[in-house]
C-alpha cells in the first residue's frame, strides 16, 4: 500500500464520533461538531505547538463538557466529534475553503499548507463523512421508533476575536427556520442577566455551515445552533452552571414547541 493509499486513521485511533445515551428518551438530540482536539497520528501536530493545539483554533473549548452534562441531565442522546477542526471542520461544507484552513485567526497551520486533493479527500472520507453518517443514522432510528427530535448543535466562541471584544454571553443561531431559536432566545433573555446574540457572533448559512442545513433544515426538524462564550465555560464550575441553566430552560421548551410533530 502506498503512502497515498494508506488510511489516515490508525486502527488504534478512535472513530470520528462518540455517542452517549444512543437511546436517550428526551426529544433533544445534542451534537458537538468541534468537541475535541485530537490530531491523527499520521498528521503529527500539524506543525503547531501544544499551546496552539490547546487553544480555540483547534476546538470549541468547553462545548463538549456542557453537551455531555446536558445529555445526562435531560436523558438526551449526545454525539461528540473528537478530532480537531484543524484536521477538517465538520461544520463546513467539505469542499469549501474553510473546511481545511491554513490560517486560523492569526495562526498559520503549517501542516495544512498545500494539502493535496488526495489528502483532503482522506480527511473527508475518514472523519467528516462517518461523523455525519452517524448523525443521519441516529435520526433515522428515531423516526423508526417514533421518537420526536429537537436538534441542538452546541458550539463555543472566543470573548475576543482579531482584537474585537464580543459582548454576548450566548448566541442563538439559525437560518431559514427560527421557530426553536426564537423560543430559546426569549427564554435566555428572560433570565435577565444575559446578553443574547440573535445570529451573533455568527449566522447559519449554506456556505458557512453544514450540520444545521444538512440535518435540521433538510429534514424539517426544529433546530438551533447555540454558541456559548468560552470564558464562561472554560472550567468545571462554569460548565456546571451553564449545564444547569440550559437544562432548566430546555425542559419546558419540549412542551412549548410541541415536539410531537418532529417525527
């Protein structure tokens, strides 16, 4: 087998998804596209030092812990993607310029300079495609057993980006279908102590996002992408506080939205 044909992931490396409570009873399905910062052994460190690989450019800091905590609190299925967004971004269309970046904020990614089409295809084939296939399989299984679904994609964002401070504590993101996003945004605003971004600091679109358009909009599921500011969930105390807050707010939304029509 040539180096070009060799698998990207070694046999002892994890699958590109980790599932918690595959048959959780809640209508909430939580996905975390940027849950981890693992780099396949064949790619080394992508030329980055440990500080860069621990930073926000490599993953969504705190998001996985909140997703796992919420899943446990709600008895909800959680799907976590453990490989770094620097290998391939699982929330970008795979052939977009942002799927494999050679510059993230102000950091050059040496291992992504001049990635060949074959190497990019391997990252898509072995990480991106099986991760999204697993989401699709989970959704299909829920349809088969008549379980309604409210899809929540959990992310985190930096408090400062390219020198500009971001005032929001949390962002509620959507594109064509805002039914769930607007209900959740209202619940967050009613807390009285939060600055809530309406499609801030990002907005969902077909060009910049993949998970919500592919799994939420295409299936007609009520869905939302939730962004938490990283400094608020960077440690265990912050993660626990946001897990408790979100669990309290999400439970009544199940009833408010009438999830039974999402089958």
